[in-house]
C-alpha cells in the first residue's frame, strides 16, 4: 500500500491498553517515528472485556508506583487529548476479616504516604459511613483508598491512541504482524500490508505474547486463565441513594473472601477470584486459537456459587438484583502474577510489555516504564518486579500453569515474609537436597533452586499455616535463633545451590571489567566485591570477583540475578572476550563460625592460613574444590565451591568432620539475620537502581583515580553537589514485628527516609533496620521513628560499620 510505512524507529505489536500507552509515552518522549500494529481493532484482546478497575493498592513498592502514576494520568488524560472518558474516581473500601489483614493494610498505608497518597484505615464502626449497604459482622476493619475507581477500557485506549496520533505516532489497525527477522542490525516486521524495518520492536501482544515471542526464539513464562465477572440490573434502592448523594458507591473489595463488588450504573458488577479456577488453552482438546478477538468463553458460574452467596450476605442489596450478563474472558498470567516489562532476554533491541493481569490499572505506568527502557535504557523506578529477566528459562509449561492458577486462586492473598508458596516446587535441587531435607530443612525457591530456609526441630510447627503471620516469633524463630548461635559459637553449614557464576576470559578481560565496575579488580589469588553502576551512577548489581588468572575471572552473583547480570555483561562485552555461564556446573556450601578452620583442617588439603578475601584450589574427600575465604554471615569462614558431581561427597566429608566441633546446618532466615548485623546489602532490596552508589554507602568501593568507569561522571557530580540521602543502620525499639520492606522513617511529622531491610539480629539481641535517611540526619545517635504496621517506634542511627564484630576481628581471624 502506498501509504504504508516501510520504516519506523519502534514497532509495537499489539493494540491493547498497554501497547497503545507505550506508543503514547514514546511519542511524549519525542520518539514520534513509531508504529503500532494491531491485527484487529484496538482493544480486541483482554482490554475490551476488562472490568476497568483502577486501584493504587499494591504490596509491591514498584507496582504501587506504576498504578499510582496510571491513576494520576487517567484523571487528566481526557482533557489533555480532548477525548471524552468515563472515569469514576469513587474511592474503594477494602474489607479485612483478620488482624493479619489489618496489618497488611497499615503497611500499605505507610507505603502510600511515602508516595504522596493519603490512604486510611477504617474501624468496623466506620465502614458503613463509607459504604452504607455493607454488613460489618466479622470484620476487623478496612482500608479506604480515595484514589480508586473504574474507567472504560475502550475509551482509555482510544484516548491514548488519539494522543499518540496527535503527536505523530502511527497506528495500523487490521494489520497483524506475521513474523520477524533480523537483518543488517535492524528488525524487519512482516505484515499483510508489507514489511516494516525498525530499530526497536516491542511485544505487547497480551495473551498472544507467547506466540509472538516464538518469533524471537523466546518461550515466554505465561499461561492464560479465564476470569468471570457478573453484571446485575438496576436496584431501585441503590438508584435512589446515588441520586440523593450525587455519586456512586466506593468500589468494595472483600479480599479475604476474594471478590470485588462495584456499582455499575445503578446495579452491580461482581468479580470473584475463585480457588477452583480454570486455565485455558493448555490441553489438546482446548488448543490455542488463531484468533480470539472480541470473543469470550462460555459461562461457568457453578464454580462461583460460594462467592456469590458470600457477596449477597455481605451486601444484601445484591440479592435484589437480576443477573443480566456474564463476562468470561481470557487473562494472561506469569508465574508470579506480575507483567513482563523490559528488555527481551538475549534479544537485541527487543522489549516486552505484555502478560498483564491488571492491564487497565497498570497500562499508564507500564507505558511510561516501557518508553524509558527504550529511549533511555533504564527506568526511573527500579522495576525488577516486572523485569522479564527475573525468569531464567526453567519455567516450563507445567510450572507456568501451576503457578498461574495458584496466583489467580490467591489473587488477594497476604504475602507474608516467611511464607513459601507450594505450587511448582522442586524444579532445581541441590546435589545434597535429600541430606538437607532429612535434617529437617524447610525450603524456599530461589530462581527455582530449593534452599533451606530453616531447620525444624522436633515439635516445631511446619505447616503452611504456621508461616502465615507477620509476627517475628513465628514457628521458625526458636530454630533460627539456635542456628545463629551455632554459627556464632561453633560453626554452621549452609547448602547454597544456584549461585549465578560467569567465567570471563580473553585478552584485556581485567581492563574491561575495571571500566565496568566502580572499584578495583582484585589481584590474582584475591577476591572482592564489585559494584556495577549505570550511567546515572545508580546501583545495577553487585558481584563477587575472583581473579583466577591475569585474564581469567569468576563473577559470582545472586541466584535470582542470573539472567539480569548475564544480559548486562553481554550487552557491554568487548569483542574478543569470552563470557561463559557456569551456574549449572557448580554447587556451594558456606562453612562459617569460629570452629570452621578446625573442621576444614580435618578434611581439606589446603592452606588454611591464607587471609580473608583470598581463594585457593584445594581438595576435600579426593575432590577438587575452590575455597574462598569470605563469609556473608560475618564470621570466620569459607565458601566451598565444588563441581556438581563431587558435591555430595564433599558435603558428607565436611559434615562428618564437623560433628566433633558442634557443626550445625543453618538456613536462609538465619543468614538474613547474620548479614543484617554486619550491614551487608541484599540485591534488589538494599541494592537497586532506586539508589546511587553513593547513597548506598558504597564509596569505599569507588576508585576515583581510575580514568573511567561507567557512571563516574554522574557520581562525581553527585559528590560535588552533596548526597541527598545516605545508607544507615538503625536499632529499633520494635515490639512483636520487624519492619517490612520500605517501612517509613519519620522525624516528627516529616517522612525522612525508608528501610530497605529489617530483621531481628540474634547475635546482638536487637531489631535492626538498614535503609536510606536524609543526609543531614545520617549521624550516629540521631533519633528517628520507624513506622511498623501503622505504629511509630523509636529508632537510633548507629555509627557507620557493622553492629556485630565492628572491627572484623572474628571475620579475619
């Protein structure tokens, strides 16, 4: 066709709310030479049948940011683009039935306040003041969100489309992408109207994203659920009330009963998330369709009987309404329920903005984030919660279906800090998994790897229900205290499968690495921590670097960072250098505590007098191992790195040698307590692109004398201007609860910072927080307050350095 664009800077595949929002935000960023391809009409996928709720509530800091941005954008979008929109900002009442639920609400209120939102808690006696038709029996309270509401998804999409077109972007409807190829450093997108060459491509294909991903060699971690909601006819009493007060009811969410109830005109919209849910397009008799545009599944109301009855009991007015319509449509799910937004792993200049379970409330923020990824190579907020690289390829179809159904059936569940979800487990097992399990290990998954969280003693509650609490002193507490005591007084061993590790080799490898990290590359035989910054000086990742030879280095990083860090390294790798992912070839045990040298002396052929931060090749039980003199627990210790085939005999030999020295196994809960006492940071908690290297308190890892390293100019400018916030350790006069992630720090009535980690330190006998504080307050002895589940408790800023073994005498012993 004569007017069909043959080139574009960006091509977006998919015309739902998210894809069109991405187009709109790219155009706002000045990238107007962009084309969106939609095989049918805009909104033909999940968007057209979406309920259109727009909550800001989330227990995730980054997703709350994204949803808050969406709600703000939608309030002004209609006027900005001159397009009529039905957006009702009604507020919402989120009901709680338990004390634990009220604690979750209070935590989210604190997060919202930090983001500039005024959410509130309602007592049972206050709920009817907001929602007069609800029965409050059995309720402990509610969360009131004045920013919540609902929007017409089609109008939202068309408004974004109008704005994008007005800025110069282009939308091609009824023009499906049919394939892609890489040619001459460009993407060539095939369509029935012709080919388009582009620099960047975005998969925004919704529940078709997996099919589109296959063109790029990707098997997206996703599945599709059917979600039903019901529309009820006009109720005279509700109509009379609405006309009298001049507005709609707030959106009601009974999260412990797992449904929402929304006023729809003068009737209701009821949408449950049922446990006996149904996945679609996963069996031979239910194949994936070539086209499902503007289609629905047959009604299946029997599985919703309980929820309908519960909603009618909670809001008896609903019983008066006649059911007029059932919507049963497909909604895509990833294994953790969060969307995919960011670089397509392993594929150059390709991005994903797809698999949105809550696409309407997230579309605005997702478009902003995606546009930042494409135009700037990084996002304003750390968006690891949605980054496609959080999945690493082990997530097969069976796993995706099991996890997707688990997430759907627990859509409104509380995410307790010590609870491990049971579906899809056992994907990756340590070579000594059986031996660890036999000692009472209770497991959690890290990038699919099963690791011991804690070791249950006889009589300890090991039920799933026992982990579903916010309280510090849960079923694990006594066992974890004993594990920490063993590490402090004798020795502990932690089986740690799944460390991500990369072998960097080739002429100039060390010089290349020096330009990537802020600090120095260790010498041969040494190891050290290395921090990678982006161009803005923000913390990208942390790796341990072991210098095996002049141009031979091991880069070891977190299990969950495998795809992220591999992508970062490969993206910047100089020609001629080699990078090999050796993660699957090695296993690791941490042996640490004052008796660890004596234990190794009885079993290892090694020089155990070598100092801290060195490595050596050694032998244990006849097997070659690598011993690294380092301990994340902050005691005398070694990491024992062994080949997978040798790990069982190495582990057995160390365990046998340790029996005479009080060696005990310990788990990840104990390690978290131990590392916080040392002020050691955790990736994507304390270390993220939400903070710069200087804000993170990592200046000792910056070699200012180097002529260049990534982020140097930004960090020099920040140092000259003054760092606005700084990393601190605080000791907290906490009660029964440790502070959750992003708990707010207060000075009087002013928010002055936030905690990025918090836990009980068993060696120091205190509740400890790590976090960011306004720089002028980051002085030892400063008294602030920490908001923990709505209560402010005293906290005192500590001197820089660890609370335990401040001079590292035990660590270097």
